[in-house]
C-alpha cells in the first residue's frame, strides 16, 4: 500500500506578489468608490481656489492700473487748483485707493498741501497712517515728512521720537544728517541743551569731508550752545 505524502499543518497556500498587488488595487477602488463625493468635493474646492486666485490677481491688477491713472491725473492739476479743491480730490482718492501702494504717494502730496496751508496737525494725522516705517523708500519719505509735520505742530517730543528713528535707521547719509539736525532743534525746543549738542555733533559726523560750509555752521551753533570756541 503506497505511503501518503504528509500535508502542511492546515495553513492556506501563500499568494504571489501579483495577487497582493491586485488586492491592493481592489481595496483602493473600493475606498475611492465609497468616497467619491469627498474626492469630487475636494477637486471642486481646489478648482474654486485656483479660479478665485486668478480672479483676485486680475482685479488687483486692474485696481492698481486705475489707481495709477487717477493719481497722475490729480497730480497734474493739484498744485494749480484751489487748495480746498485739491485737498478734497486727494481725500476722495484715498477713500478709493488708500490701500494701494499709490496711496502713500497721495498721502505725501496731501500732507504737503496741508503743511502749506498751515494745518500741521491734520498733516500729522494723514501721515500717521503709514509712518513711521522703513519698509520702502516711499514710507521713509512719509516718515521724514511726519517728523517735519510734528515739528510744525510744535509736538517737540513726538518730532524728536521720529527724528531719532530716522537718524538711527535711514540708509542715506544726508537723511541721517537732516534727521540729527531736526533732533537737535526738537531738543532745543524741549530745553534739553545737552541732548541738542549731542545731536548737532551727530549731524556733523554725517557730513561729507568737503562740506566745509555746513560744518562751519554746525561749529558755530555748537559754540553758541557750549559757550566756548568752535570745535
């Protein structure tokens, strides 16, 4: 009687790698089928986000072009108009385009008009929306004009605070020199002679070597403040 071959101890036959891959595909298909609505929704959301981004960029570009055109038109006539009318036009412009980069330029023009009309406090209010700031050259200009406006409004402490920031952070030497000189004036108005002397010395340090005229003016001013000979 022939001997029977022993069988494995009850374990099922092991599948091939192809079988495992096929099973994985089937599981993914089943998962995707059960989540079709979720996947479709995700695709729709992504499409809406992309479309919204393109729409926003298009709208933003159109707004910037309009803001640029309007500001150019106003600047061509603003200094030939009556001051009240020029101020009105610039305020209306800021109500529409104040949040654009051109809004800073419009604020500079408006503040200059207000200063010319002797309304320094209102010029301060207009510039304080964007300054003090050193983010870009236009904001630095706004910061410089803010310091001048505070000085014109006889807000000596406020002017000194802005001038010292300019003296510390302005990139160009003439900007730091002008700021230090303004700082000296503000300290003198506050009655702080020692701080004014330091500010004048700081301004002198920013002069070009061949600027003897300004250097001599600073020396004369320092001599007056110290009661001694010119440094």
